[in-house]
C-alpha cells in the first residue's frame, strides 16, 4: 500500500468518524432525557458501532463486510469503549464537565486506538503488509547509506 493510499484511509476514517460521532451524539442527546446519562451513552455507542462497521468496511477500507468481521468488530471497539467510558467518568466525576459534552471529549482521545484496531480487523493482513513495507523501506535506507 502506498503512502497516498494510507493517507486516503486515514482521511476516510476521519470523515467516517465525524459522521459516526455526530450520529452517536444525536442518539445520545435523544436518549439522555429519558434515561441515566451512562445508559444513554452505552445504547448510543452500541447503535453507532453498527453504523461504524458498515461505513468503515464500504468506505474507509473498501472491503467486503462479512459475518466474521461483523462479529470481531465489536471486540476491537472494546478498547475504544473502555477508553471513552473511563474518560467520560473522569471528565464528569473529577473534572465536573457537563454530561452532554463529556462524551465528545472522551471520544477524541480514543481515535488513534480505534483506527489501528478497526484496520486490523477489517483489512486482514494489513498490519503484516505495513510491517513488511516498513522493513523494506528500512533495508533500502540502510543499503543506500552504506
């Protein structure tokens, strides 16, 4: 994969993330008056994750969705959920942040983790290919400096 293709993936991931965050936040705000903030957050997170799976398979990584990927995708988002949940709790309980804004701040912290994990699940072999490319570039740099 070329550097340009990698940057395209990162750009598309950011775009999908923006749409997905807006979807999540809209669902969260709709549910917030009807249930405790953490329950609203959890349900909105789960619904947005399904949307994220399809947007990332079709648009970001341009791969086919499969049942295997669909079933594995939530496993990779467990890290995202833990980071966001801990961040949400810390921002609300310790920093006194408004419960309507704290989920957005917590989500920003989780972005790099989500990108790497979703790519690993949705593009099988992507991490091995990237490691191989880095190794080849390293060898080319080493041999050119000798």
